């Protein structure tokens, strides 16, 4: 039986990471990313929007220094009221 560490992919830090951030309001989504990423060097590029325009997606690319930093940013994005989902 494998333990949890054997199932996780190995990530060497620092590394380039892309968060896909999804929300209903594009402007609110951009503000959420700017608020959370302030002071961190990052690039934001638009991704897809749903067919009816109800959902929008941004790619947020940055170098993360460690797993705790990567997970903390994920949680901050996920908990923001303008964000529906983070991948």
C-alpha cells in the first residue's frame, strides 16, 4: 500500500506555477488577483469565458518559492468572494 507522499508528484522549488482563477465578474476577478498578488511578480493573461459569458477565467503565472507559499496563495484566491474556483 502506497503512503500519501508516494502518490504526490515531485515538485522542485522554486518553480513556475500557473493558477487558473474562475469567476463570474471579470473586473472583480482581476481586482481579486491584484489584491492577493500585490508585491509579487506575476503575469495575468485572459483564458476562456463560458459560451454565454457567465464565467471568466484568468491564468495567473508566477514563480513560487515553496509548497507552503503555493498552497497559501491557492487558499487566498479560493476564499476571495469574487472567485468561484481555482485550479
